[in-house]
């Protein structure tokens, strides 16, 4: 008896294969899409967690900075014995804020450098620059509210009244009163004795007792005396000190300072110095009173 050969429907087989392929492709695509969606969700959750962690870290750092830099009677500030082996330059600016403060902040940002601003109560319209400088990582110190020598140095009470006023300005902008101060004219000024004999010796002791620290300078750029750009650079750029504290001014009239600053910074950068803002551990230069 002869076996009959099975006849296969080729078209049917092809159709079935296509159906199975389509079903398989759909399942694969759905699985891939689900996996991709899960990946995106996980990435979004990671990004959110990282952002929250960064925000928390920044908030913690802000609180720490505020606590460290605020006035704390009985807690020492700074040292008069600089650490050996370091090369640090502290760029300090008095008499701001002004439009020149904005320009100086731009220069500092370009060099990724930090500085210190001893503020006054003048130019109220520019006070938001105090916060801008602080938020950029620069240190805010107190200089004077009025910068009127006859008023500020008329008595110890008058000085601290003025200091309290500029402290309020700082609190409005950065949330606290800094412990860093600079006397108008520095602690070695000879103007104060005209109004109150022996006042500076009293103030130098009393501000520290109240939790402040006063900062003079070991390099005077000469911009306060009206020096031009080239002379400012020549007076500022020196390797005499491993810890250089340079006196500049950022008031509205100090355009020459703005022009000289990049050259001064290039000099110190080339000499291997680090630009730092004053903090609670920084070197403190004091003049002879």
C-alpha cells in the first residue's frame, strides 16, 4: 500500500509565522518600552535625590558659615602668626558697594578668586551687591556706616553706634552681623586723636572683647591716595609677604583700581599665590597704634 504524501499549505505556514513574529515583536517592544520607562523614572528619582542632597548640603554649609563668621563674644578670631609654607593673598576692598563693586566681582569670577569686602552705608541702591558678593563666596566685613571721621571718632560710644548701624545693613543683606571689621583709616590712623585722644587703643581692645576682629593691611595699593593704574600695580605686586593683605577700595571713584586689578592678580597667580577671602582662621595684620 502506497503512503500518501502530506501536502502542506505554504501560505498558511507563512501566515502563522508572520503572526507569531508580530506577537513576539509586540511583546519585545512593550518590554523594552517598559524597561526604558523604568529607567527614566529611576534616573528622574536619582536626579531629584541628588538635587535634594545638594540643597541640603548647601543649606548646612550656609548655616555653618553664618555661625562661624558672626559676632561671638569670647570666641577668638584670626591669628597674627601665619602658617608657614603657604602663599596667600587676601584682596580686600573698602568703601563699597558701588558700580565698581559689580565690575570687581566680574573680575574675581573670571579668575575664580575670593576676596573680602568691608562695606559702608553709602550708595543704598547698590546694597544688593553685598548679598551678591556673599553668595559668590566672598567675605563681608564691616567698615563704617557714615565714614565721617569727625562723627565716628568723636567718642567710643559714637564709634560703636556707627558700627551697629553698618551691622544692621549687613544683617539685612546676608542674615547676620560679621565679626570682621576694618577701622576707617586703619588702626594706625592719626586722625582720630584730633577728636578723641587715646581712642584707638581703647577701640582696638574693646572690639575684640565684643567678639569682633579688626584687619589692617601689610600692602597699601595707593588707590585711596588717588594713585593711577600703573602705580597701583607697582605698589600692590610684591613678594615681600607670604600672606599678603592688600588694601583696595571699590567706591564709585576707583576706576583705576578696576583697571589695575587684573594685572595685580596675574602677578600673584604667576608667583603661585592662592586668592582667599578672610575667614575665622585667617592671618590678621595689625598696625602699631
